[in-house]
């Protein structure tokens, strides 16, 4: 029996069309001098519902079962990608993101059911309120306050718009492998919505 620990999280994967829109948005905001900005490759952008950390293969099945219970009775729904913002804010950004609108209530319900369902398996409930977002870029640790400020001002000035929808019809248990070239994600399990 393998005791290998798998770094994992639960997320909603995006279609190629959505990823293509995100790439265009990033291109609009990229500037050759911004070496302190680390852009997330569009093909690995996803909507994280819960980060699990390292899990054993034995726990995977139980986690997928919890995901299945969480989406029971839920039909596919749509999210609309909306404004671009930053954590903690655009004056001193650390993470640049795209927010969501549309049927967000369904997403929040799903996330809460998953979060609650995982407690008996030993996962702590999220301490911060869930803010659905797609991460576009992270500012590097050593970024100077002035660089952060001017990057935030540039984003505010350009006020980029994205107009596309995410069709949520499944939720996935994902594996995250941290390689020197960057993170590589692969699907470990999938639960479809709208199946009783």
C-alpha cells in the first residue's frame, strides 16, 4: 500500500475558450519592464474551492465521495468573469485576480457544502470567507512598494474588461506537483453536476 502524499486541492476547471480570454487579458496588462510580476500560465488557471495540502491515496476516495454529496441535487450553472482586482488591494497588490458574478450563490453553496463535508475527514473549515476568483498574476516577494503601486495604478488606468462565462458542470479533485518549471496540475477525480 503506497504511503505517498499527494499535494491536492478541489477546483473548477476552465474551458479552452475561457483560458484564451484570460491570456488576452494578461497580454493587455503585461509590460516588458515588470520583471517583479509572475504571470500564471492560462492553461493552469482554475477556480479553487478548497486547498487540501498533502493527502494519502487512501483518503482520495472519501474526499471524492464528499464532493459527490456536496453537489447532490445541483444542476450545472454559469459564472460570469467580471472585474479585475487585487489582494489586498490595487494600491499595494500582491495577487492580481479576475472576480466572478452570475450564479455565485450556487458556487458559494457548493463550496460551503464541500468545506463542511470535509470536517469529519480531519480538514479544518476555512477561516476566511470564500472569495471566488481566478489568479492572473502574483507579485514576487522582493517587489518594491513603488513597483507594486505603479503596477496597481497601471491596472486601474487600463481598467481591463473580460467578457466570458464559465459553465460549471463538474467539480474536480486536483493534484499539484511543484516543479522547477512551475506547478503542474492533473485531475485525480471528477464529480459531475446534475446527476442524481
